[in-house]
C-alpha cells in the first residue's frame, strides 16, 4: 500500500471512531433528559429541561396567616428550578372562590396543582374525578410525601377513604392539665382511668374543681372523647341507624363523672369562656380543648397536654385522638399526563410538604403533618402539645363532620339531661340518629 493510501485509510478509520463517539454522546444526553428516559429517579440539570409553566392554586391567600410562607416557598422553588415558572391563583377560601374552583374543574380549566379541602367541602371538585391518587404517584416517585406522618396522611383521606392530598398542618384536641396542681397533691397525671378517678377525688376534697366544662354551652369535646374512648376509632366514626351500645356507654359517663363531683357546681349555667377562666386561674385542674386554646393559657410552664384516658371497657387505645386535617396538596390528571408537568408538580408539592416547609407552616400552632423539631422560642406547653400530637396512633375527626348540623345540635343540647340522669344516653342518641337519617 502506498503512503498516500495509508493516509486515506487512517483518516477514514479516525472519522468512523469520531462518528461512533458522537452517536454515543447523543444517546447519553438523551438518556439523561427527564423527558427521554423512564428512570423516575434521574435528576437532570435545569439546562437539560424543557421550560415548564405550572399552574397552581391554594387557600393561602388574602389574610391567611400562611400566605407569606406559601409565596416565600414558591419563590425559593423557582430559584432552585429556573426552568419552572409558577402561575399561582391563591385566594381566601370563601364561598365565591370555592364556587369558582368547582366551575373550573367542571369545564376542564383546573390547575396543575391545588391546595384544597380534603373533607366534604371538596365534594363538588372530587366528583370531577380529576385528581391522581398518592398510590399512583408513589409508584413512580417513591419518595413522594415521605416526610409526612402516616397518621396525618390517613387523616387527610377524602370521604371515600382514598388518599389524594398531601397535608401540611391540622388541629388536635387534648386534655390540658395544670401540672402544678397535680404536683401539689402528689398526683400522677390522668393517663389512665384509675389515675383520673383518684385525681377527681383528691381535687374535690381540696375544693379544686377537677374538670372545667360548661355542659349547657360547649360539652362537645367530652362528647367526642367519651364516645371515641368507648367505641374505638372504627365504632366512633361509623354512623349507625340506632344507638349503639358503645356510644350509650360513652354518654352515660357524663352522669358517672357528675356524680363523682368532677364538674363545676354551676356547670349547667356557666358558659365556655367562664369554664376556661376557671382553668386558667388554677381554680380547676383539667380542661378538654383544642390546639387553638394553647396560646391563650397564661401559665405556659406548668400546663401540659396528655392523652385522654380510656374509660372502663373502652375499645380505644392510648394515642387515639380527636383532631383533623382538612386540606392538602393535590396533583391533577392534566398535569400528571404531561411528562414535563408531572415532574414539576411532584417537585412543587415535595417542596411544600418536606419537614422544613411543614415546620414553617406549622409555626408551633396545631398539628404538624410531618415530624418537626420544637421551635427555639416554644414554651414548655407548646412542646407538650407537639409531643402529644406527634404521638397520635390514630386521628379521628369530630362527630359534627359526619352528621347533620340539626342532629349535632340536638346531641349537644341533651347532655345536661343525660348528666343528671333525667334522660338516658340511648334515648338521646336515637333521637339524634333519627334526625340525621331522615
């Protein structure tokens, strides 16, 4: 072979190598693109991503306390992912806005992501069948909602029991105790029924009201916990046709407690505000109330929250709690069926529902949906509330979220008579259920 022919052969071979390398490079680039690979765990750089405009809506608008937090997280999100633009429509969740959202879903104008109700308030929107379930999302993105506590995720289930929304915060109800009064008489906190009975006896003997409550005005916290304690979560959340034995046993405990001297002597005439003052002023040792009550208690150092003790023969377990989570973040099918928007929507919700963001939304008030650390400026009572809510084994919503308002009002109005023995719990419950099941 001549020298010139050798040169030509070398150049041809070198060109073939370059061609092969170039093809490999193109293939690798395609494989690394979020739009051209089926690997859901791939993390392409923003330069490799197609620009995405994500339409979002939330209830963090108007004067909502978390409106600023929501917008700050959005701003950081767009800084972290420059290829994603958020077009947000957040407003106060008044009736006009709810009507607009329902109309948007009905005509195919729903957003890609929405933070919305999870309970019966979402019925019109849920009826459009346009949300992706969490199970579907986790099948592709296993880390989705991974920071959220299982109890909080379950509490955010829709009325049909399906998980579609990822929550951030909720509320809890619990038994507040003036621990310094318990310490004064060498009493253990009422974490079981025997300790509760002894505390009631000792406090009554020493002219301290054991339990601050207005039975004529706001007895509903006790209605909830006594029925939950008697029936357990499954029985408590069912709506029977006639009075179940467990519910009756729970309500009859009102008379047992009254006969023990657990309530104020004027419990039939005082209002809830007055009952609260009895507790705050150390005239009463215990009060059932919600997480919103925490900030108004003057003695933040000597007040604690404990789980409600299970009544005799009760089917509840320690850690069964009355509370609620009524909103969360959803992904719509419109976003899910678009490869670019799908990934952006998942990233968006994970940015709002990781532990750090949940802690921001929570801010020490109510129930954090993720495991969070106490805030630097939290009071001992605030930490006690956090520990209490974080230890929940199951969260059940109050009865008024399951029965009609008329039926619930009848139930509340009948508690004084049940507590005095002038009416049986069974008779009251049968009236309530008859009204509800009309």
